[in-house]
C-alpha cells in the first residue's frame, strides 16, 4: 500500500485537470477511475465535438446560489487560463459565432487525447476500473478502499466523481455518498438540461417537427426564463435547444419541489411582434385567404390543420395569441439517460471558495459536477470542471 500526496477520485474532466495541476507542482498523485477508460463522458460532449469553454465566461452563467463560489474559482482560472492550458497541450481551438469554444478538429477525442498525453508525460499514477467505495480518516490523511478490496492512503483527497447524468458513462451519484460520509448534506440531485414531458395533442400531431422559436418557462404563475432556439416536437413532449435551456428550473420545480403548476409558453413566430402578426393575418383575410390557410408560408403546413382544429372561425386576435403564446403544461422530465447535467449535489456553502476544500473535513476537496454548480449550455459546465479541477489541484 503506497502513500500518495493527493488521491483523485474520478477521471473525468475535473479529475484529469486536478491530477495534471497537482502533479505539475510536484505532488505524487494517484487518480482512481471506476471505468476501464478515462473521460468517457468527455467524448460525447458537444455531440462529439466538445464545446470546452466559452468566449464570454463569468459567474452570471451559473445557477444563482453558486455564483459567489464560481466567481472566486473563475477568478483564479478563467477563460484565458483555459485557453493557455489547452494551447500548451497542443490543442488548437476556435470560437463559433455564439462564442462557444471547440477544438479545431471538432472532435472531443482530441481533447481527451491531449489530456491523456500530459498525464502520461507527467507520469501520474492511474488506476482504471477502480471504484472507490469508502474513504476513512487515518493518522496520516485518508485511506480509500475500492470495490476490489484494494486500499491506498493519501494526505489529501480530491473528489471529482461527477453527478448522475448518463450513468452508463461512469458518474452515477455515488460520489455524493462518499461526501456524505463526512457529514456533507446533499441537495437532491435532479436531471437538468433535459427534455420535457408534455401531454398535448400538438406533440403527437407535430412529432419530428423542428421550429425556430422562443420558449418561456412558467412556474407557479411566474415567468422564469426565456430562451430562443430550436423546438423539437417528440412522441413524449418537447425537446430542442430552446427547451433544454429553460429546463433547469422546471426540473427542480417538478422533481424536487413537486410543484404542479409548471408550463412552457412557446412563441412560434419570434421574428414578428403581435402587432405585425395581427396586421399580416388581417391583410390575408382581407385578400380572401381562407382561415385554415392563414399561416401557410409562416409555419409548416401541418400547423394549418392543427389551427383549424384548435380555433373555430377567423378571430385574428385569438390566432395571434395562440401563435405568440401557445402554452404547454409540463408533467415531468425525461430521466438521467437524457439529462446533460445534474442540478443539486454538494452545497457550495460547504466548500471554501478559495480552495474548494471541504469546510467539514480538512484535506478533502471537491471539483466538477459533484458540487451544486450548474452552468448554461455553451461550454459553461466543462469550463467549471477545468477551473474547479485546477483550483483544487493547486492547493490540495
Ligand atoms: C450528452 C452530454 C453532452 C454534454 N456536452 C457538453 C458540452 O459540450 N459542453 C459542456 O460544457 N458540458 C457538456 N456536458 C456536461 C459535461 O460533460 C460535464 O460538465 C463534465 O463532464 C463534468 O465533469 P466531471 O469531471 O465533474 O464529471 P464526469 O465527467 O462525469 O467524471 C466523473 C468521473 O468519476 C468517475 N467516478 C464516479 N464515481 C467514482 C468512484 N466512486 N470511484 C472512481 N471513479 C468514480 C466516473 O466514472 C467519471 O469518469 C455534456 C454532458 C452530456 C451528458
């Protein structure tokens, strides 16, 4: 049984960054990863392209409760540091028109490869297929035990075990149990960035149809967040980037707070305001265009039939209202296999914002999705994984 300066639990984005950072400052590092390979989730990020950061990176892109901690961490390892880190590893990147940063190869495998090359160059000890089941405090730091019975000791531990999304790729929430051993409370994890379950005849009728829309979440009668982008009608409800972007608060309301009054309001024609739309529809009616054909040319043909069934007569105000504010009651979300992220986890108040050391257990640190930090889509979650991994790796 060897003694290490730092033991890292989890070989995802945060764990690899923490290992590289700790080893570069001279610590002896052991990284334990339960899967047979490192970075399984990293490979599927950004639909295989890996949106690894964003050109506009600050705490305002994270859940409100986490922003003070995120500000402190990004203040130490922000946008420029992420850029420099990957440049030094030989990874060329570019920003798209929305500021999202990708590798020039457009392959997440390139990101994983340069990280693995650096871990190898630094001779970080990596134990693959090693799931840590228990951590206990011993005289000289901590002793960890794996499912296989293997034990190791380390002065410091960095817990980078991720959240609960896509459990087949490794992170399945067991990291929370490890943190709870030291008295950490766990904010109930719920799927975030996740498609929504909706029972509405429109979803069935328009299944497979994609539209460019604006979506607003409405919880307990209050409009919470608006996002523009794609809406996809599916067999079970609604998906697409605009829906994913408003899904976080919805999932918390439904899955954690058991709130019944949750809906999304879809503006099917965001490029026209109500006045313009009313004028357009009135003009068409005046030309003698039949009511069922009023939206031809503005929306896909399938919608004409639906409008005919939904509305009776040629009430322009009612048609305008429906097209600008079609409300769908949300009855649930899809599960962990379709959620890109986790809302919940270790409360940020229980970690030191400067070092990410546990406030309850000296020598225990956290990084990545295991903490209750959620970034917007657009590279913010990986940016958090890199930044928190670097901060924990620097001090642990
Ligand atoms: C489909 C999808 C697409 C995404 N796309 C993007 C994107 O383009 N941009 C972006 O910013 N974010 C994206 N994300 C989110 C991003 O993947 C996460 O933010 C990031 O991977 C979190 O890193 P992490 O290291 O904290 O956790 P993980 O990457 O989940 O790594 C945790 C690791 O810990 C290991 N582990 C868990 N428990 C133990 C244990 N007990 N012992 C040993 N090992 C353990 C797991 O096997 C896993 O490898 C996406 C997520 C998904 C699911």
